[in-house]
């Protein structure tokens, strides 16, 4: 003789309130006892759902009653439903924009979009932000996150959200990264941007081991280098800085790469104990940093990372018509 049917387990607090007026049953049979008012105020989807006539058990429809409140089956599993419902209650954030779109939770989507472009979040988890934005077709957030991934090595470490994107998505993101690393090499191959900015050698005599009066400061300089500006070879520590920086920019084509190498170059120059360089290099290199990073950003902004089709899933491509910012 069989006993009475066993009721599905209830969700954890706050979704197990005994006075709840509706039960949402997840696809893995967990009951969420919730209040219609909270859900209706938070989501037009739920407001419409609860306004629909609730069929009786005899009709064979999905909705039934257990101990009073109607039970409504939901297609999401308990883990996903828990995340969703916490937005409708006075609780915390989640990171699933697709749910926000499905259930018409505009406030959630806006909150997630804002979180995805938070500089603190991007600095720590740019690839994760890209994958989430890509999966949810959030174009602007995807573009911003893609640019932030340039701060990471070309081949990223594994991250949990990688399953949200296809191998093609990841491949084209890496191609974008590689193209950015390649395009900035133009600045080393053609120094006209430095010539146009400084106009004459005596604006930056420290780059050539000169004093302002044209005398030699004593620092070692290159005599056979192919890189010259205003007809002069660079002081050795500066050419070493440029060589190392452009190599690093292939892997991480971003402002942070330049800044890190700028500080190392200043330290190297100071270690030479040159009286002139010690007093002039720090200010000169920080001014050069502003110019350098601006030119790098201008080139990277010419590289396009994505193309969205309203009918198709996210398809990123490398092109030149649109900009990242």
C-alpha cells in the first residue's frame, strides 16, 4: 500500500515563507514559496502571469494547488530561479542578463550592464565580463570588456564563464587582441608622431644624451641604431626602453604596459647617476608617456572587434569601420 505523495523540498529563506501566496516550482522540483506582490512589482512578466486565470487541477493544466497556494511550474532549475527571485526581493546582484531579458526585468538588466563596465570589475575579470556580455548580446558592454582584455596576456587563463561563448567567439576575440598588438608596432617603425609632437631635438635633449646647451651629458648612446629622430640616435637606456615596450605591447597592447616600462626606464636612467638625466628624465618621460599612450589608444580604436546581427547570435569580426569607444 503506497503512502501519501511526498511534497517537493522547499527552497531556502526567504523563499519558504509559510504565508506565501504562490509557489513557483523549478524544473528540478524545488518549491519557492513567494509573494505575488514582490514579483509583480519587479517584473511585468510575473504581473501578467499572475493576472491570468489559474486553471484548476481537474483541467489537466500545469497549475495546481498544494495546501492552498497555487503551484506554477517554471522552466528554470532551482539554482537559476533562486538568482532570479533575489532580484525581485530586496536582495543582492546576480550575473545572468538573459534571465533579465526573459522575465522583463529592466532594472536587473541595467544593474548588470552597469556592473559589467565597472572599472574595478573589468580590471579584475575582463574576460568574464566579455563572456557574459557576449552571451547576452549586450553590444556596448561587450566592446568595453573586449578592450579591457588587452590588459591580459594574449592567451588567457581558464575562466568559468568561457562556456557562455563559442570557440569562434573566443578565437575572434584573440584575433582582435593579436591585431591590436600588431598595429601598435607601427609607432616604432615610423617615428613621425614623435617628430610632429616635439618639432626639434632641443625639446627632448635627454633622449639623445645631450644637455640643453647641446653638450654631451656622458650617458651611453647608440651609434649604429636604425632608429633616429632629428638625425640623432637615442641614448641607450631609452632605445632599450622602446624595444622592450614594443615587445611587451604585442602581448598586452594597453596603457598599463607602457606605464610599467616607463617607470622601469626612469629607474634605470637614475641608476646611471648622471646629474643632468637625474633632474630631467622623470618629467620628460612622464610627458612622453602621455603622448605614447594617446597614440597607442588612437591605433587600437581603429580596430573593430564585433559585428551584431539582430537575427543571429553574436558574431565578432575584425574590421575597420566602427570604433571601440
